[in-house]
C-alpha cells in the first residue's frame, strides 16, 4: 500500500467517524419557562362571592348559559353590596 492510499484511507475513516459523532448528538432542549407553565396549571383561587353564587346556582339547578348569566349578575351584586338577584324565569 502506498503512502497516498494510506492517507486516503485514514481521511475516509475520519470522515465516517466524524459523521457518526455528529449524528449521535442530542437535539437542543426546547426553551420552557417553568414559572409561566406552573402559573397556567395552578387553579385560580375563587372569591367568597363566587363560591356563594355557585352554591346558589347549584341549589336552583342552573346549567349552561343560564348558570353563567346568574353567576355574573350575582357576583356583580355581591361586590356592590346589594342583595342577590331574583330568581330567573325559565
């Protein structure tokens, strides 16, 4: 084997080894903001007015849009310091 063929063989082997080394590197980790994701996953604390209005809506058996409307009006009136809204007609 001549010197030129030995150099060519070494160069080819090093290219193959280098390609394998780069192929095995791990992908860079995606940037995540753990504080932001923790805030999104944590349930929001509900006010006393909200809990009270939910209980009233449960007692009336309200669901869907009627429940949402009742709770909205109830919370607004509770924060304003007035009595709870009158029962909605079905």
